[in-house]
């Protein structure tokens, strides 16, 4: 948000802050969310180039609705499932590390 817009909102009594502040998340909780979102985005990008959601689900012995949740950043999806799914799309540990290296953390 630009400085001028923030100033105008505050002048009208609005409190301006981050999602982390609003939800009362610790730095570690916010970092985990950012990591999982980055993995989810990468999973969708890689999967769309290689296979259907159903094919990926079969490959990792999961369900197609679970893949939908994984790709949409649903908080109920474990980091383990995201990494397994990425590996099933032929991602290497180096590819996954590259995704994580671009995550902006609040720490």
C-alpha cells in the first residue's frame, strides 16, 4: 500500500497493518504460511505442465479434491504432502530449494 493511501485511511480512523498483525501470528507462523503458499503455487504450475490433478493424485495415492486443496493453499494440507506432490511432478530437491529461497519471510 502506498504511503498516501495509508495516510488517508488513517485520517479517516482506519487502522492499517499487516495480515500477520491482524491475525496475531508469530513470525514463525507467518513464515510457515508463506512457505506453504509458495510450494502450493509451484505445485500448480508444475502439475499443469505435466499431468491432470487426477493423475497426480493417483501417483501419490491421494485424492483429486486433496490436490485441489494443495494447489489452492488450503491450510489443512501438510507440507509433507506438498513436497511429495512436487517430487511426483519431477521436481528435484534443488528445485524445491529454489522456490523456498525466493520466499519473503517476516523474520
